[in-house]
C-alpha cells in the first residue's frame, strides 16, 4: 500500500534579504519565527515562519532565479554536520502518512513507482530531513511541469 498524502508540511522560498523577509512575514503579517537560532548556528539553511502548524522556510540566496534540480544551498542540514544535504529553495513539501514506523521502505517503493511512470527523482534519495513535524525520511521529485516536490514521511 502506498503512503497517503495527508497534509502540507512546508513550502520553501528563496529570499534575497532574510531580515526584510522576516520583517514582512513576522512583523507585518504576524507569523511566528521558527528555526532562527538553528539557522544562525548553521544547522539549517533557512529561517522559518509559521502559519498554524505549517512552515514557510525562507532560504537566503544571492540569486532568487536559480532553477536547478540540485542547489548549492548546503549551509546546513538536519543537525548531523554541515554541508552534506542539499536542501534547495523553491519547493512544495507534501506530508505522507505511512503505516510503517519509519516509512523508509514504503517511500522507496513510491519513488520506484514515480521513476517507473517517467518522472524524475533526484539522485541519492531518500534522506532524513527536517520539516514542520520534525525529522523524517523525505525525497525530492519533479512534477510534470518540472517543479520540485518534497515527499516527507510523517
């Protein structure tokens, strides 16, 4: 059985000025700031703002027009060292529910189905990544229009 898409985990946007982005989303719109300390410590390549349980990851970059399948934004990762998990910028993250404890095997099966249907799965996926509900198995794939979609097991 395939995992079910049950919720939106987070969306990530590249921003050219993190302070200005936080001023807009936090000061102007009232969204609470998350992960600022982890960003400043170099553990993650974003600061997040929250709307309910959903996060918007604000990924600082010098070039917001980058449209590559892999990003050079490797400033941080899931707290197990810096620089080994490309996180990238603009993407949608869909939260998947698995009837297995960690869902790794089910996610691998789903990735095989996606590849078999002719869609791209980024190299070396899945990996453990942080999201709005903590750390879990996740993988980046491309939708039919080439948009980056993260599938994350919860």
